[in-house]
């Protein structure tokens, strides 16, 4: 039966069954909690992306990460219901900056690759807080390609945290940069975002840090950075064109 021909009393329970079979228990419960509120919001009207946007508008005072999580849940529901994409935008960072253990826990269903704002849902990261991390649109093709024949509940990489870390260390040595390791990628992400003009609070949200103090420790200040900073005191200084 086409999902669009189902009543809301049929549609939503069917989706909850799918979510419970393919998502973590915590995220499945979170999805059901939010979608029950959406169901109450629309009553007996069929779900539409317009109604979804109005529903999300009620969360405009929530934290950006919370709003992104709500949008992700509704996007997954509409992908199941009609294959439609929500006409909303989410903030995008330049990289992901995930921890090795978070990479090891990723499932195919955690990737939302359709539309202009691809994201990855990170389950129970450090600090026991789930978060939604935007992906750079141009990298979507690679995961979309190798996951095309995989089920949503399959491990994205099929590797444990230690294996991921070990492989990255091995590749770094072969590339002649033995000082690079898995966690270096998070430091690089933080520094690159900061240098690109992204505010510190947003960098904190992307990396999933509890405090700004932790984020600050990830920002590498190089000799070039310090020299550039002091040059700005020169009355004749002109900022390099970007």
C-alpha cells in the first residue's frame, strides 16, 4: 500500500515500527516523541511539508542543534511517507569533526544525503548528547555510492573504533606524516572553521563539546597566525583579499 493512501492512524504506527527496527532505541523513542506531537498538530489532515515547516516554526526559540535534530527526524519521516524533502535550510560546517568512536557507531540510516543540506546524525556522543552534524554537499556522492545497496541498520564503515584509529595511523605513516592520528582531524576541523570566520559557539556545537574552554584547546595558533595578528596593528595594514 502506498504510504500516501494511509490514514494517520495507519501511517504513523507503521513508521514507528520501521524506526524501532532500524534506529537506536534512544533515537527511535526521540523520533516517536516528536512525531506524536506533529501528529497532534495536524490532526486528521494528511502530512504535508508545509505543515511540517509550520510545526518546526514552534521550535524557533530552541537551540540550533535541537532544531536541526527535529528537522532531521521530520525529513526522515517524509522520506518514508512521500519521498519529499523539507524546504528548510540548516547551518553547514566545512567538515564533520567526528570522534573515532562516533564514526565506528554510525549506521547507514544516520546519513541524510538528499537535498541541499546533507547531514549525519551522531548517536550519544561524548557527554551523552546526540547531535546533528552538517556535511559539505560536495562529499555526499562517495557515501551515497557505497551505501546504495546497504540497509539502513548496517554499520556505515563496518569497523570498530580501534580499527579506524589504527588504519588512519597506518595511512598517515605511509603518507609521510606520522604525527597525524584520528583525533588530529577534529583539531584540524576546529582550526579550519575558526580561520574561516565561523564563530566559536558554532564550532562548539559542531564538535559536540560541553564547554567553550574545551573548544578553545582545539584551536591551533601558528606562528603565521601570530604574525598576521600583529600586522593588523600597522596603520598601513590591508587585509589580504580572499
